[in-house]
C-alpha cells in the first residue's frame, strides 16, 4: 500500500491508534468501558439466578458489544497497512476472539446446551486481554521481569523437582487413607504447601507426615526469598542504569501511536519514522 | 483572623497541636488512651454475651468518650485559624465521625434494631484512624510507597486480569459441583489461591482442575517477587539519596506543631514561618 | 571479688564460658545435647499415649536433666564475679526457670492435676532459649533487624489499623451467620486473610463479603513487599558498610569468653581487658 | 588407565559427556525424554484405576526405561577414567537407583504386596534428580544461595525456636478439645501458621488462642522479610561483583565436558587440562 492513503483512512487510523486527539481519547474511553462492561456481563451471565432474571437484557447487551467490537476489528484491518500482520498478531487474534463467539452461537442457536458452545461463550472473557494494550507503559517493570525470567524459570523448575520428590515421599508415608490417593495428588498437595497456599482439603495426619509437611513449609518459607532476591537485584540494576548520567535518555517520552506498516508500538514522541521498518509515521 | 489571638486560645492551641510542653504531652497521652479504649469498647460491645452483662458500663463509657472527643473537636475548631479547612480535612471528618454516632443513637433511641443505626454505631471503629496522626513520622517509608504506587497498581491490575482468565477457566473445568458455581466465585477462588491465602472453602477436585490450580499457585509464588523487587529498589534508592553527602540534611528534625493558618504539619524545628502559607508560627 | 580467685574457680569458669579448651568444648556439646533432649522429652510427655507407656523413663530422664541444669546454674553463679548481675540477667532467669519446675512438682507431688502445675511443667520448654547463647554469631543479621525494627513496627501497626477497619466492615456485611460472630473474631479473620495464612475456619459467603475479602487479599499480597523492601535496603546498606575499605575490621574474630566482672560477651580474640568494664580477662 | 584409550571409548565418552556433537545432542534429548517419561509413568502407576487398566503397558514401558538407564549406567562406568569415583558420586548413586528397583521386583516378583518393595518402586521418582545435571548453568544463582545459606539457617533455626515456644503456649491455652492434642502437634500447627500456609485442619477457637494466633501470623508476615532481605543483598552484591570492571572474566564460557580422570565438571571452553587434577582433556 502506498503512502497516498485516502483521507478518511488517515483520520480513522488516528482515532484508533493515537490518544492525542479528542476523537482518539473518546475512542479509547468508549473501548475501555465496552471491554469492562463486556467482561462484567460474562461474569454476571454465569450466575444462574441472574441469568434467568435478566436473560434478555444480557442477550441484547452482548449483541451491542459484539457489534461494537466487530466494527473496531474491521476498522483496524482497514486502516492498518499490513492487515495480515495485524490479523495474525497477538492483539489481532484477541480482537477476533472477542467477536466470533456470539455469531457462532447464532448459527448453532437451538443446541444451547452444547458444552463446546458454552466454552466458546466463555472465551469472551479473553476480551480482558484487550486491556493489555493500555498496560504497556511501565517499560522498566517488564524489562526487569524479562531479564530475570530465565533465572526464575530455573528456580521454579527446581521447586517442581522438590515437589515431585516430597510428594512421592508423602504418598508413601500418608497413603490413601489421609487423602494422598496417588502421586499426582500428593505432588499437588506438596505444591499447595510449598507455595504456602495451604487449602487444607488434604492434610497429613500421621506424625511423620506432619514432620515432613513442616519441613516442606519451612523450605517454602525460606526459598520464597530466592525469586524475590533475583527480581530485586535485577530491578535495582535496571533502575540504576536508568539513573546513569552517561545514558541520560533511557526512558523516552513515548506515544501510543503504532506504525501503519509493521504495527510496532512505543514510538518516541515526535518520531518521524518507525524505528522498526523505517516507514514514515503520521505526525 | 489576625495574629492577635486571645491568650487562652494560644495556650489551648499549644496543648492540642504541640507535644513539647507538659500539658501537650498529657493531652496526647489522654487522647491516645481514649482512642484505644474507645475502639476496644466497640469491639467488646459486638460480643453479645459481653454486651448483655456489661451493657450499662459500655453505655456510660461510650458517653464519657463521646463527650471527650466532642470537647476535643470543638477545641480544635476554636483554636485553628481556618476552621472550615480543618472541618473539611481528613482528620476533621474523622474527628466528627468519632462523636456523632452516639448523639444520633440518642435521637433514634427507641428504634435500636435499625440496621442503619447499627452500621452507624460501628462507624466508631474509624476512631482508630485518629491514631494515624501519631504515625506520620516515617517519611522515607511513605515516600517510597508513594513512589512505587503506580508500578504496584499496574502489577495488581495484571494480577486481576490473570485471575479473571484463570477463574473462568476453572469455572469451565470444575463447574458448580466442586463449588465453582459462577465466574465471580471462581475469580474469587483464583484470587484466594494466587495470593497464597488458600482458605480451602472451595478446592478443585478434578485432576485437570488441580493441575491448573498448581500452575496458579506456582505463578503466585513466583510473581510475589515483583512488587517486592519494586519496593526494595525504590526504597534502596530513597535511602541512598538520604545518605548522599551532597544533600546532607534531607531528613530535618521536625516538630509536631501545625500551622494555625493552613494546618500544614511537619514543620522543621525552630521554623519561624509556615513553609506552606508563610504564616508566622508560634515559637 | 579480687582477681586472686582460687584455681578451681578459674578452671570452672574456663570450662563454662570458653569453648577453646577441650573441656570447654565437651561442656558445650553436653549442654547442647541436654537442652535438645530435654525439649524433646517435654514434647513427648505431652503425647498422652507415650506418657502412659514410658512414664517412669520420662520421669527419671527429667530428674537427670534437672540435676544437670541445677549444677550448671550453681556453677555459673559460683564462677561469675557478680552473681547477682547474672541471676537477674536474661540467661540467668532462663537458667533458673529450666530447673525449678521439677522441684516444685516434687513439693506438690500429690496434686498432679493442678492446671497451674501443668503450666509450670510446660515452662521447661523455655529451656530452648538456652540455645540462643549459641546463635549470637550473626551480628550483621541482628543489627539489620534492629535497624529496621522501628519501621517494621510502624508498618505492622498500620496493618493492624487496616485489619480493625476491614474486620468491622466484614462483621457488618457477613454477620454471625457466616461465622463473623463479633468484631474481635472478624478482626482475627482479617489478620488471617491479610497475612495470607487463610485457615478457612471462617470464610465469607455473601458476594459483597467475598469481594471485600478479595480486596484484603490483594492488599495483603501487595503490601508484604513493604517490610521486605525495608529489610532488604537496610541489610544491603549494612553489608556495604562491612565491605567499606575505610573500616576494614568491622567484623572481628570474637570468642565465646564472657567477662568475669560484668558478664559482657563477644570479646575480640586475645583481648586482654573487657571492652565494657576494663576488668582483666583470662587468657 | 593410560591416555591410549581405544577409539570407541573416546567416541562414547564424547556422546555421553559432551553436548557439542550431533550424537551428543541426540543422547541428551533421548535421556531427557526418558527421564520425564519415566517419572510420569511412576506417577500414573500410583493412580489405582489407571494401573488396573494399563498394567501391561506400564510394565513394558518400565522395562524399556530400566534397560535404557542400565545401558547408560554401564556406558558411563566404562568411559570414565575412574569408575569408582563415578559410582560413589552423587550422580553415580542416582543413576544406580534409577535402574535397580525393577530388577529387585523381578527377584521378589511373587510377593508384590511387600511394603518395602512398594517403597523401592517409588524410589524410581528420584530419577528426576538426573535432570539436575541440566540445571547446573546458573552459577550466580547457586553461589548467592550458598553464600546466604548460613544466615538463612540461623534464621530458620530462630523460627523453629519461636514455633516450639508458641506451640507449647497454644497447647496450654487451647488444649486437646480444639485439636491441639500434644505439643508436637501444636508446634506443627505453629509452623503451619507462621509460614502463612494455614491448612485450617487445626484452628484456635478460644479468644486468647485466636489472639496469640494473630500475633504469630503478624510475626510470620513481618519476618518473611528477613531471609528475603538477606538473599536480595547477597544477590545484589554477587551481581555487582560480576559487573565489576576490575574482574572482567568472573563468568567464563564453560562447556558441558567432564574430566575423564576425576569427573570434575564446568571446565572453561577450550581448556586443555582439567583444572582439578591436571589430566589432559579431549579437545
């Protein structure tokens, strides 16, 4: 697609992808409210007594929101330079999944009880992920998490190994009488205990079992310090880098614009070209 | 109001707002004891057996405390230069709420069973917030929390999104039979689990449900590190700034005096003018 | 008491207060084993089935340990220069409490069922505090805790205020039917929830109650970061001070000797005079 | 054994101990999959309904895995220069324990119900420890844990002393009626509470008991900060050292090769001699 896009397309693009103009702000606010309303409706629908009383209200609201999201989806496809890239992107799939459930339920309208359809309808909860678009701001936070992800994975993997070994041990000691009916259940219990959740649906009753349970708890209480230490250190070093006078502009003022061509986001304010593909950006 | 306040007003102001004089200290101690006694009385009153036995004692004590707080409230209004500003301030509202419940219960004395009245009487527990006046010391602590508030909010928001998605998933998998009667309840369960509280009133029973529950727990165990890391880093940088030799007096000796004119607190010792409005301070 | 103490007193003092000699080491090991054995015995005695089977064994063992600790107590009094100071010190009281319960039970032998006597016998568990003598090593740890104690107290106090307010709110919303029978119970539940313990003996059942419970949990999950951040920062700064090249000997090699005169401990190795009172130390 | 080893031995050694060649990578992948499959099978076997349906499948799979691990074990012994050192090493014992249970069950085939045999079969879960070989990468992580191990031990020891004292107190206050049947059980409950696990199988019912329980929880909530602070500080200082420009090569590129002679691992890339015994390494 050339840069000579029609005028209305440029305007629509600005409304959808930029929050600087008045229309863009309004679009963002309406979308935000629609997302939250939609998720609240799905949640309320799942309450049987509520669903029976306000079935029609829920159905109509759902249709309004579905149509709204459909328009948004189409508008995004039309205004973006590379529609296929958008459609196959994370947000593209989320935006599609936000609309189709209701249409499918229309096709298979009579067979309401189908479990697959029920699951499909619940897919609408994933609309909450549309909110993630508005969470992208805290760069330092996400970069610190990304930097420590590998170490935390190793840590969680080690925790899992611990849980398998201790779970088997507890299965051997407590046995099915205390609720430790199989190794997977025992491992589940061990995870519940080590992470200090402690439901209490399964609890050791033999003295040796309680002794090992106490060991697991103290272990869990002690090693929670490890991931915390990792993120703390990582985050401190990231903050320090930010304050480093030799790299003064680590956190640039970004805007919510996204590149028409490659959909890259987080451009710095007043940037004239996409940092990713070099495409000229709207100003 | 001019600075030529009557002598007794100045004295009263000193007693209420300053802890340096003997009378001021005595006032503080009596107020502190009254607050704690009052909250303890409200708590004891809620124990039915206790209320039945010592009803008269509780009633009389409550009246004594109410009168005491009323006197305090009026004294504060009289001695402060801008009474309206005090009345509409946080502490002004708390001080008012500490006194009115008993008076209202006097007016509607006969209709004791009214739910609204019961709620009103419990309002007295908010008297505990009067204690917040004495907690203002740790500046570094609150400033560190304020600095990391935005990031922790983003984090908690992300946690909520996670809980909504996992909650819906668990509702789909476990269903009403295991206690996951609706999506809101499932989301509630998910929050209980992810925050490692784990009541156990609702617990997954199917293998897939337990597997996902284990995932949620390990997730919760791993990501608790994130807010901790944020506050740690923020707090470390705040402490470092404090120890920075180029800004040697970051933490000044403050006194408990508050400006007569604008109610600003935390003046540095021996300050002669309010840092906020320039009003002359008592010395 | 002059420095011309009899020879056996000097020897005994060395055995008890120093771990450098062979006899001193043996004394320490025997004492450690006696403490642990004693606490284990008290714990086993509380198991009814065990007590019935091995009553005589427990009784005799208890007598042996009591005599042992009595000898230790008397030896400490005799060898120390200022016995009164030792007797009124923390360890002096612990050492006394470790011996008297059995003697008192001898006097009131017949009236075994007395609740007071039962409590007295359980006092023996405090013998575990004798172990604290051997924990004194990690100076940095305790100094970091001491430094952040004030801030953590403020934090915990704020948590308590939160719990009282939320507890009253839950009492109002849930009421006695859900187990929130009084404000103290509700506050207890709130502490259980905010600290992420979550017993589940009391759990909210109304939707509003569960909503507020979720709020409390997320709050508890978020603010755990605060004390952790405080200790982290405090500890980091303490560690940094230790590594500071301008104060290279911050952590001196200490010995377990204690001053004969003033009972001060943690003298540096090869010190010839007590750092506290100037009394000459044994070498 | 001289350096003139036969050619096939060198090749086999490369396949087993080095992941650089194609054959070595394939060996690693097969081993990894075999370990995971094996542990999953042990877990599935423990589910009674699954075991009854797929008994033959489980038995045959187990034999295949056992034979595979036996071949691996023998191959490791043959290719290593000092077989005895390998056999008595941590991984040597794990590798042996991974194979023998099935053989022993063959010998005592008839007497399947034996509890000892059942325990032996569960030993196969320890095969998961074979995975630890692949976790060795994160040096900084393990060195930080090692550095703070002593301090965390002191901390956990102090926690244990607290639990014994509070446990005894709760036993005295609550008694057998509330489930605090003996001191060990009370101490177990105290550990459950202090570590914020909170099963709820035992919960205080008396007001004083609940008050002390609240104290324990707030204590547990407050002191979790201590180990976290320790690891954080330790980890930060380790990371700093790594970034220190004066010691630029603290983390060398290591390879997965292990010395033929002494089994030492973590050699730096392109090292020509074992850093431990001086033996020439394969290049």
